[in-house]
């Protein structure tokens, strides 16, 4: 059933990448952004579906294929952060978290 699960996962991935490609054209995303998102989602799906496959070689309860997909995921995260605007996204999240923590601290000490 692993192959069937992978076909279903790739069909959903195809639909998602098609939607992202349309958004990329409309919003003028950086070149390669859709490819990076494809590799991010593909590695997650592949990692999760590898649990349904029987392997003979495991290392720390993960198969060799899962270690490879984990490494590919880390590479895709690095490319996303470096080339496709991930720095700005992370910066916005950190700034929002700092502001939320500051508001919470002000509410606590204002009483």
C-alpha cells in the first residue's frame, strides 16, 4: 500500500504546487520559491510515508530513507531561508512574538 499512499500524496502535492504556482505569478514571488515549497512538502510526505514501509536497516528508530529525506528537508529549509525570503518571514515572526511578550509582561506588571 506504500506506493498507493505515495501516489495519493503526490496528487495532493501536485494540486498544492499548482495553486502555489498561480499565487507566485500573481504576487510575483522570487524565482524558485515554488520549487522550494515542493521539496519541503515532498520531503515531509516521504518521511511520514516511510513509516508504512518495512526496512531492514534502522538507525535510532529511523530508516535510511528517512534520514535522507530529513537531510533534504534541512537543505530545503536553508534554501527557503536564504534565497526565497525566509529571512523576512522569520524576522516578522520574531518581532510579533517580542511585541506579544512585551504586551503580556506590561499587563502582568500593570496590575
